[in-house]
C-alpha cells in the first residue's frame, strides 16, 4: 500500500544534479509510464522527453524503478500526505478516501500500481518499493491509527497492519484489474473495520 519517505536522501554519485533537470526527468518518467506502461518505459525515452543525456540519468539513478520511486515519493508527499496532526475519525476516513482517489485518478497512483505489479516478479523492485516507500509510509499510517485509538476516534477490529491492508487491499485490487472503485467502498470498509461501535 501506499507510504512518505522518512529516510534521509540517498547519496548519489557524480556531479550535483541540476534541480530543473531532475524534475524534468521525474515528470518525463511519470508521463511516459502513463502513456506507454512500465514495460515500454526506457531510460532512453525518459532522457529524450526530459531533454537530458542518458549518461546524466545513469549518474543519478541506477534504474527506471528508482526514478519512478523518486517520482512516487515526491508526488505522494505533495498530494497525499499521511496526516500528522490530531487523528479524528473524519481525518482517518478522509485519508483512506484520498488513497482511493490517488490510485484511481492521479498519475502518481499509476506509478504505485506499476511498481506493485513489477514487484510481483522482480525481487529487487519489491525490496526497493518496501524500503523506500511502503515501509516508511506504513509506519506513519500506524502512528495515525494509534493516535485515533488513543483518543477513542476509532476502534480497529484487527491489528493495525491487517486493518490497513483490509481497507486498502480491495482498492488496490480493483485498480490493478481496471475495475472502478465504488464511491461507498472505502466508507463501508472503514465502518466495518475501524469505526467505534461497528
């Protein structure tokens, strides 16, 4: 499921990257993934679209997966942050609704789905996806629910990880299979799994 990167930035070899070029690469990778899919996304195509040399990209990123992870982390933090203030029932419900919107409507959500799909048969992708995105975000999500429990705003029927998976899993499944996500799905799952007195 979705996770903000709490790790310090990774050291990169080569010259200090130019911020405009870095952003151009991230945007190009995001756009090309949506247009052509993961399998047809290449470093050559990203370099062409971004207007940078292929060698420059390889100095900054070892693979297209790492480019997509940088895109996903930055876009998630901007458009879909895990709330860090008081955890209310409405705020937690809103977070899961936001997740459903993210994976079904946002181009960055397509990046997440593509990386989840690729992780099924590529152990290195799975390892990077967990280390850089899923695990740090899951830690923030656990904190969000823990605060909600402490204030009596929610009452999980399962342990925290299972509850998060039980709400986000059906959304991811429907998005991965190209099905729509009904408006009331997240609310029904939330009410069954987290709402006090459900």
